C-alpha cells in the first residue's frame, strides 16, 4: 500500500521543489475526453488530427493541467491542500505516449497558510509543455494516509 504524506505550511520553505510524473496512454486520453466532455476530434480522430497543425492527435491541454492538481494534492503540499487559483500557459502539444513531469517550486509563503507555487511541466525530452502558477492553502495538520485505490476502468476501442 502506498502512503500519501503532506508537507504542512510551517515545513514549507521558499525554493522547495517536488515533482510528479505520468505518461499519456490511449486509454487515459479517451477517459479524459469522456470525463471532461471535450470530444474535440483533434484529440480523438486520427484522420482529423492528421490534417491539423499538429499532424497527429494531441492531449487535452487540461490533462497537463490536471497533473499539476495531482501533484499539489498528493506530493506538495499534499493531502489537505486547498487549491485556490491556477494560471496556465500551454507551450507545446502533448502527444500519445509522452511522459510529463510536473515540477512545483515554492515561490512564496503568504498570510493564512497561503502558498504560491511556480509550476513547470516538461516532457520526456525536457521541453517545456506548460508553465504557470498555483495558489493554495497549505495544510496545518500533518497527515499520513493510505493512498486510495481507484477502480480499474477500461474502455472499448475499435482495435479491440
């Protein structure tokens, strides 16, 4: 069983960093479309995407943004964090099988347990994919929790 531990406000220091990594699979791309309702054919239709400026299917920009949310919720500050605000700048497309790494850096500590974090998302070639800034309320109470086990969700595809 994996454990999730937070970093409370008093432990956080300006300059602290943490990272979170995840790869974009076909299944995740389709499930994100289903959950978000964003069925833009540039994400789902290979023939349509081939005629786009990207020449192939790309991930939803908010899939990359959701990785920032996951990093804040599970890594730094971690469980108990309240997400208040996010700016995002999309720098380049994310393609199937890309592996993204979110790097969070504490930029400032603010009143009432507020923390501002710089967010950098890079791909496996260390190219910037997304940059931005998050504002959160960091937890005050130290937590160590068993990571919830999510159900395995599978999709039916035309390929089987």
